[in-house]
């Protein structure tokens, strides 16, 4: 599967999905707000729970 590692762990896509999102509903429709994370001191890494 494309979302699992060879060990069966979930893969992460931190490059494309490191943000918090909130929807704002307006009269003309919904508007998505995204605030991207900026990692300065600690970089995201893959966790292994085995």
C-alpha cells in the first residue's frame, strides 16, 4: 500500500501536511484557512513503535 512502510507502519507526508486548518463559513461559501508549521529546533521524524 502507498501509505504503509515495508514494516507495516504508517508513512507520513510532513512536506505537504504540516499545517493546522480551520473552515470559516461565509454567505458565499466555506473558506479554508491554513497555518503552516515552521520547525526551527526539532524536525519531524518517523516514529517506530515496535
